[in-house]
């Protein structure tokens, strides 16, 4: 409920852009899904720019039109990935072949960075 109130409070101000840094990170899986669906509906209505920071690959793919993968250290953009899934989006897109192909690509990029970091650079 606090997350919904927080989003509503920001939307009342009618900002040109929303910066959301791990907003659903502390939620249980079911509430997180509900909040993702809420954000998708809000975006469909207002079409505001949203910069959404997350470590959750599925969340990034569900919500975004573009995903940026960062390097370990120093944090730089490793890859820009266009998410060409149709809108409006619903949670069931997460089982589509296109979604799973994008997920595999992101997992490979992140694994590559993780292996580099573990090897010391």
C-alpha cells in the first residue's frame, strides 16, 4: 500500500519523468506482480518517461522499452537492448518465446560481467 501511495503522490505532481530506483525490491512476489501491472496501466494512461532501476531481469523486460546492462566496476553501459514487445503489456508476455529469448540474451551479458568480476577484472 505504501508503494501505491508513493506512486500516486508523485503522479499528482505531473512530472515529465519518473525516477524509480528498485521501487518493488522489498515486496513479496505476488504484490510485486500487482505493482508491476499497476505501473504498466499508469504508464499506458500517462505515457511519462520512466527511468526504472532494477536487478530483476524479468521485471526490466516486462516494464521497459529499452534495457541497459551495466558493467561491474566501474559501472558503465555494456549494452543497450531494445525490448520490442507489443504494448499494452500484461504479465502473460513473460511466457512468450520473444520474452524468453531476450531474457537469455540478458542473462548471458550479466553472466559475462559476473565472470569478469570474479576473475578480478
